[in-house]
């Protein structure tokens, strides 16, 4: 098998102290309502490229669903595994994205930046008129879908990034990214025992903090779902299938943290969250691609995922999931997670 590099490792390195450090230099070009960057928001012009395996891409899938941007922004889904060069479109007939005609996401990056030497990461947005990547800045992508693409939001779309809560959302997002979203990778890719144990302590200290915060309120910021909940959910939903064992984040399973487990199940049962999750792709990606951690490439058969459908009881805390908005309609038929890849009814 060819040497592989994951989205998590692309552009990252382990410093002399053994700490995993993520390269945050993404293609920062923005797609804006006024077109000030040269890339105006236009229905049908752009294509969001994702893998359901990737937590950073999963955020964009959820936000696109919640806001009802399916008609304005098409989506291409790469397979769950890749080699050192790029994500591939092996799920599509002929192994090519049906809109871009590419076999590899790498082609969109090279079309704009020949010899691009950083990570070929998802999510990425590609300009279909040129075949060139516009941005892979995953944190900015969802914020711009929420703010710059408002003209194409569905009627009843929720306010995921309300202006009066943005400062608090950003404060929460900053610590959740540092200690949880990226913290699990600092555990998994640590190069020394000390670096691993430091990352482990930070992760579980922050999970304890989140437990206290969520014990008395249904959502992370305010009384509705926001960008902050989307960002935490995509890590929590991968915790027991992957991070607990594969990344040695094993003080407790998510199912052994009652508040966070109920919170995650609440979101999982919310339209737009659980119906985007593909546990088969998630497990295949981490266990097959991370050969430095899992040399055999064997994918665990467990855990049992049927407990994601158990009652969560979080309604008792109040809150309105979509605020003054409404739930999204069911996924488009061509975007439904395959039967057997999720415990949700097919």
C-alpha cells in the first residue's frame, strides 16, 4: 500500500516535544454576497466537496442541510479513504465526480495552484466554471454559509450564527477547537508519552467543563442550536467509534459521560445532524488510513450503535432547536446515507 497522509496530518508536524501541531494555513479566499473577493455568491456556480468520514467536512454537510442550500450549492462526496496524493471520487460511477469530471480532489487544487504543496483537504469549495478550488478554510466555510449565503437560505432556516451571540460562540469555539476538536488528534498523534498525557488531560478537563456547562442548558450558547453545537457534535459522534480506542482517549467512553452522551443523542435525533453521519465511512477512514497507528488496517466491528436512538430526555431543559425557524426537510434521495451505515431508520 502507498504511503498515506490524512487530512489531520496534512501540513502538520510533531514538534521536538512530541506535540502534534496542525498547520492552519488554509486557502482563505472567501465567497461573499457582494463579490468583493472576486467570488460572488451564485446559485449553481460552486460545488462543496466533502467526505462523510471527516469531522471538519461533516460540519459543512450539517450546516448546508440545516440552511437548505442543497439547490444553490451542490455537493460531491469523496470516498472514506485516500492515499498520500488526495481524496478520490471512488463512490461515483467511473470513479469521477459527475460535475467536475475529476478523479481526485487534487486536480481542483492544482488547477488554481500548480504544484500546491500543502494538504489536499476537505471540505473544499470548487468553482465549477473553472474547475479551480476556491477555499478549504473549513472554519470560515460554515460561517460564510450562515452569513454570506443568506439569499439562498430556505424559508424557516435557523440562525446558526446570530449576531448578538457571536462573541460568546467564538469564545466557546476557540476552547472547544483547541482542547476537543483538535485535542483528540493531539492525543492520537503524540510523539512522546509526556505530550500524549498532557493532551489527554486537556481533553478530559475540557469535557468536564462542557459537562458542567451543558448540565443545566440544552445547547452550548443560548437556547437554540448554533455553530458551536455543530462543531462539538462532529467530534462527539466519532468519540466511541474512533477516538476512545484508536486515539487512546480512553478515560471514559462518551456513553459513560451522561450529560455529554444525552446532549449528543439529542443532536443526533435532530434533523440535519444524525442523518448526515456515516459510521461505516468514519471507521474505515481512521482505521484503514492511519497505518502508523493501526498497521494492520483492521476496522473494529463495534461498538454497538443502536443506543444512539435511545431517549435522551434533554427536552426537559427547554430550548428551541431551530428557534423561530423550522426543521429541514428530509435529505435529497441522492444524499441519503446508505442503509446500514447509520442507526437512523432508512
